């Protein structure tokens, strides 16, 4: 039985992949869970990020960047036999296309090391995606961190061929909140692309027993489906789209911030949409600029 009242004591636990998105001319640190953890650190929540990197230069860069940003690194394991994750990204018609390599360090998040990292830790909310769970070791580790308690926020990222409908629906059944885009929603419920998104989302939220289901629609905006109401927020105007990689991760981070801070659902949705719109105006999914995050922290506490 899922909890209907959110217990927000402690700090958020962010579980999953960290990797480098390799564009034509540069490699940008990312991975949806890492991006979410980075944003939450910028917003002042001090999350514990649980992942695994290789014993290589890219892994060193991950830990260096986390330390510089003030993030705790005790949840990041080092793998001596597998590389730090990388993904080749190509932008086609304004949308990212991903070539995701197999057998990466984040596929092998170790359960014993996770137990040590989360021992005696109070968790306000557990966030995880779906990509890192293509590996059996990481799946077992997720089951371990789930015992820490707290509501669960699942961020669906369907990357062929690294997912199965059965397992993603199991993850949703174990979740309190979930986020996905419109195409992912219709794929999960096996509807055609012309199906009504609202009806599909309401049916999925009800069947999975979710407190809330967020469905993003790119430049059109985003929906939030709750038990008794449906909310919609338009996307904020964007002057120049640089790339859309990571916009959804920024959206998720603000949703988590709003849940922990107790924002009204309509305000949570509006603020998440506004933040995501600013992310698409830059290259990469995060910013190493404390003033950028302080601007929002100040604005959202006034």
C-alpha cells in the first residue's frame, strides 16, 4: 500500500547512471540521475547520489566535479573492470538521438557498497530512472535502497533496446510519483500516437496507484495528473533552443524540490516548466554557476 502522506524528513537519495554525453565536438557530463542530483545540490538539498564509475580518467572527472560542486561522493563506487559510462548524442530535427553503450560501470552498482553508503541515513525521497536498471546488479541495489523508506519518484526514460514494458510497469507499481513524456506514456500503455494522452495518463495513474503522474509534452508544456484533478502548465517562452538534452532532468529536479518543500501542485508544475525552458537555452544539462541556482532559490522563497 503506497503512502498518501509524504514523509520529507532527511535528504533525497538519487540512484542511477552518471555518464558523459559525447557530442560532435565535446563530452558533457550527464546522465539523468546525475543531472537531477546536481540540480538539487544547487537548490540546497544536499542529495546522496548513488552510482558507479570506472577506474579511469572520466571517473576521476566525475568525482572531481562533484567535489567542486560540494556534492557528497560516498555513494559513488569505483569499478576496476568496466568504464565510466558514455553515450554518443546526435541532434536530429532538434531532438537528441542516443547511442548508449553496454557494459558500463553504472550497470554494476554493488549492493554491499550501497548498504554501507545508506546505513543509518534518513531518506526524504528516492529518485531513480530506468536506464541503469538494465543491469541485474543495479536492480538488486535499487531494491536495497528502497528499504530506506520515503516516497519514490520514477523518471521513465525508454531507450531502445534497454528496457522492457513488464519491468517498467513494475517500477511504476512501486512508485509514488512518476514522470514521462507523451510518447513514452503511449508506448507503455500500448496506444497509437493519435490516442488521447489525457485518457491514457489517467488510466495508467489509476492502475499503478500513483499519487501523481507528470507527462511532459516538449514545447507544448506539461500535465500533472492527480487523483482528483488534472493540471497543465505551458512551456515558458524560449529565445534560442541550443539543445534539449537534460531539459526533462531539470524538470524532474524542480518537481522533487517542490514535493520536499510542500509546494501546491499547480505551482510545482509551473516552476518546473519554467526551469526546463531555461535549460534548453544552453549546451549541456547543468550549470556550474551558483548564482544561476541562487536566482531561483531567492525567487521561490519570496
